[in-house]
């Protein structure tokens, strides 16, 4: 058997260079990264359109003849992969060994001058040599050559000062330390390089490295046609923000993330001390002392950031060190909100800063990984913050409210060392979509949620204080009384003015309540389509239900007339059609029950608020759920004294909402990984002198310990049901609906954490 060697066409260079690099901008950035990897403190980019050239100059280590021959000239070299750290301690940004082919994307020819010391080298290539003759791309990669010449009797700096003509570049070289380094001269440019293109390049160079003020490499952009316009690319931090959050993860066995939060939005000097008498505001980090200090630290584990996450596939262990810094900036400020929430004033033009730096951008080993956070592209909102907000568009005064993508600017910094699974694509456009990256995104969202929860908790309590101080309910009642009064001709002008002021107060209070109700409706509308569909097709569902009850009997009769039953004895259970029909019949029974259950819920009379006897309600309720409890081996008890009055004014649909969601959660909790024990659900109903008190309990695993504030489970879209990558698999609406159904009927919900299981107390006034 003959051994046949693989051969690589010279055209491969074009495929991984000109055709693989998305645009000239990306190619230029790859070459600036090479300056960083060479330990250069300076990178100068000269775009010289009149002379049809681009120069890229650094003050790095330069390349010896051996490095040029064995590494620069070797496609896909693993030098940067195996020797990942430079002499100064930098982690090299490149790793795949194909970045040099970005030169082909920029121009037809390239000359490189490199000085590793006193002796330098000149390397030059014509990229058209890789293409061969038209229609005959038969040339192999090892048949294409570059020219290499040794340079003696000169120094790198002297060579640059002698060869370069641009005055702006010469000034930079004259002032700098250019004892060693590399200069790339690209000619025969393939792009137009208009002034608009250069302006965009300059803006994006500002985003190439993290805007943190560290300046590990100074990048200069010079445009030969506009010599005074550009220069040093700035690397400044931003100081006008509402929140700054820095989360740092150094890989540890507890998977603990250290989070620093600067709460810069609220003016402590304007806040009424009564705020800190509210339960939320008595505990860290909302207590008066911490609030006044404005900043605090937290340590949170991955499981606390993604509540309900179980690392069954050990994905979390594949994630290495990272640092996530983000700023929250609202860019509008109304007088009403300023008064209610005691906001600080803006310092500058936040809109301009967000248009430039907005979005969350990824930086690996100090250099940006595009296209994440790229303004004007689908990848701008790669964390799907807009979708999260669309699902829960509540105002900040509602706990669990979400931020919008145009209110955040952030940087995620990580290294390829220790993050083997956060690997970029060969095209350098993004990271490979794998389980680690999916989990990483959910960790970042968990960190963002820490800020969201902090802000909405403060705003919720400020809103409650504002209502209290302005006596909103009283103002609404007073307005109602004024409107219902008969007109009087004897009313004085002063009395009229007083009533007008009262009506205005009542109008504002009612308007605020309407806003809250609209937020609830916006969430409810998102769920309503399923109920509408069930109601619209209830007739068809009844027909399906009737068909289900008869079809297996009909199928048995047909088969019995055709099949010799003695032959069935030779078949295994899996092959016996009558046993298969038995299984289908069981499934049909379940489907029939759920159709009946769904259609029953949507009946019009169940939606009316009326006087309900809970004894009758729970009798019917038990009947609907009984078969499911039996099938899942769940013990269900309802304790209610038949001698007492248990009438409440509520709709059956609202009671269904409360108890159907509670039971669904209990059943899912019994199925949760790691739960062992008896499955028990109990409802106790008591009449306590004008108040009906119901206690719902189950014997499941209870609320996850990661919920330090158990009432957070009432927030819309808050769910502890996660898959193995940390994605939500629950709607997060069940407990919100429970709380909403209780409070909208003037009831109270009291959530407690027992030693074992789950417990919720519910109370309503007795209907007379």
C-alpha cells in the first residue's frame, strides 16, 4: 500500500489571508496585536494614501534570522501557543500563526524591516506570487519564496529616520526609544482608505484595548492627508456613571466571584432618614452606613449568580480567570423621577460616551475580540439584554426590573491561559460557540442582575417612601369624594382652589398607580395568547377529547378481527400490538385530563369576581388534580373545618392561578436532581375571626439556599430552574402570578423558610 503525502496549494495563503480576514480594519488590528506581542510599548500606524502605502512601526523585540525562517515563514506555527508569555510578562494576543497573512488583505506587496539588535533584516514578498498564472493555480506553497537580506552598518532608529518622510512619524521616532523593533511597509493597497474610513479606524483603535487608563501600549494613528487630525489613541476611563460594577474571578474551588459595586446614582444628602426604617433598607448592603459610603464588596459563587444551577457536566470547571467591569448609565432624567428617587445630576454628555463605548466588549489578553459589542451590528447586544428587557419592561421602582442595552458599557477581560475553551474562530471574528461560552454568558448576566436587583430594591423603597410621604391613597380617595360631590353655587374661590389642588394630587397618585398596573398588564399580555388559543379552540378540544376516549377500543376491535392471538404468544412485550395499545390508552387518558383541565380554566364564569365558598372550591380542585397525584405517588391533604364560614370574594380563575402554580412548582421540585423522600403537599384553611388564612406546604427541597432574600422568588422572570449551562428553563412567572393574584384581591402573602420543604401563608378577608 502506497503512502501519499498531502500537498498544499499556494492559493492557501490567499484563503487564510485576503479571503479569511473580514475587512481591512480587522487586518490592520491583527498587525497592531503583533506589535504588542513583540513587547513593544509603542505602535505607529501611518496611512499614506498619496504614496499608496501603510506603515506599521513598533519598538518591540524585532526578529532574528532564525525567528523569521522558522516562525514568521511557517504557516500555523505554534510558537505563540507554546511560548505564550513575552519577556516582559505579557500574554501574547496571537496564537494561531496566521495573523501575518493579514498583510495580503491590505496590499499586494510587503517589505519588513526588523532589528533584534545591532544587525537587522529586510524581508519582502509579492503576494501575487501565490496565485500562479490565470486558470493554472498549480503552484505549491513550498514553491513560493520571500526575499531576505541582512542589514549591517546601521541601527533601527537611524534606518527609520533615514527612510521615513512623514514629519509626524519622524517626531515620534526621534523622541522614542527605537533601539529594536519592526517596521512593515505595505504597498499596492487594496482599499480606498478615504478620510471617513480613517476616522472610523481611529475610533475603533480606541476600542481595541480596554478603556481603563492602563496604556500598556501607546497606539498612534497618522493620516498623511490630515496630519494634525489624529495622533495618540486615547485610553481613558469614564467617571460619570450611575453604577460601576467590577467582578473578578480567580479560579478557586469554591467558584467564588469577588464583586465591587459603586452605587453613584442616589444623592444620600437628599434622602429622608425614614427610608432606612423599611425592612429592605435595614440590612446590608442597603443599610444607612453602607448607603452613605456608596460602595461595597460582595463574594458570590457561581450558584448564587445562577440560582438553581447544578454543574452536572462540570462545565463551570472549564472557566478560568476573568474580570468584568461595566457601567450603568441612564441617559434621560425627568424632574418627577429626580424628586422621587433623589438622583444625582449628570456630569457630562452621557449619550456621546455611550454611542462610542456602549455595549459589552470582550478583551482577550488585552486586545478586543470582535464583533461583540460592535455598535450598529447584530452582535452589539450579544448578551440579549434587549430581549430580557422586552420580557420584563417594568420601571425601576419594581423589584427585578431589567436594564436596557443602551444603558450599559462594559469590558470583559480574560486570558487564553486557563481559558482553553474560550477559543476564537480561525476567522478571528468571535469565539467558538460551545458550552463553556454559553455558561460564561450566563455568569455575566448573573453579575448584571446583581446590579439590577440592587438598583430596583433601592428604587422600590424610595417609591414606597414617596407614596407614604405624599399620602397617595388618601389623595385618590379625596379626589373621588370631590368628584362625587354635588356642585354648589355658594362655594368660595378659596374652597375651589383647595379642591383643585387636591384633585391634582389625586390625579398624580392615580397616574402612578396606572403606570404600575400597565407594567403588570404588559407581562400578562405576553402570556395571554395561550389562554386565548385554548378558549378559541375549546370546541375542537372537546372533539379531540371524545376521540381519545374511543380510539383505542376501536383499534383493539379491528386488530382482534385480523390477528390470530395464538401467534402473539411468540412475540415479546415490546412487539405485542395489544400491549402497545394499552400504553397508548394510558397516555390518552392523561391528555384527556389535561384538555379538560385547560378548557375548564377558561370558562367565562370562572373569571368573574364573586363570593366563593372555599369548601366547594377545594372539593372540585382536589378532583381535578387527583389522578396526577396518584400517578406521581404524591400525598395530597386539604384540612378545612366544614362547620365554619369560608367565603371569600375572588374569582375562581385567581384561586386557580394561586394553587395551580404552587402545585406545579412542588411537582417540579420533587423531580429536582438530588431530592429524595416522601412527596407530600398540604393545604390548611382556617377561619380566624374575619380573616381566612391558608397555609400551603410541601415536603420538597424548598427554596434554594442561594436565595438569601426569599421574597425575590416573587419577582417576575425570577426562576431557579436552569439547564446544565445555566440557561433558564422555567418561565419565572409562576410565583409572580401567585403574588399578583393574592395582592390584587387585597390579600396578603407571607413566605417563610421552614427547616424542611416549602411554606407560604395566604390570607383574605372573609366575605360577608
